[in-house]
């Protein structure tokens, strides 16, 4: 699954366009490497998002099989570090 779709699917961002813009502007990294929106993710990857005031890190536990998941199921797919 692409990183922009994954961020939207697991409710880290509200829209895929936002995820795509974040990747294009260089604030999203996977395993300490800045990535483009089309980069594929896999279980075990560490996603780093650099906001203006903070840095958030997530570990991918599982890739969702559906397009969207309920916000209550987010902890099944990602773990905030």
C-alpha cells in the first residue's frame, strides 16, 4: 500500500491529498528516509512525521485490507512511539 493511502486509511490524516502534499514537501519519512507519496509501506516500517511544533513516530503493525477503517481500530494497524 502506498504511504499516502496508508496515512489516510489509518486516520493519521483526514484526506489523501493532505498525505500526498506532506510527502511532497518532505515532512514524511520511512525508516529515516524522506519518501515520495508512491512509496510502498510494509509491516515493521517506522513512519516519522515532522510537524512545525512536534515530531510523531508510528510503527506499522499491519496493512489494512480495506480502504477505510474505524478510528477505534487504529491501534491494530499502527503504534505511536
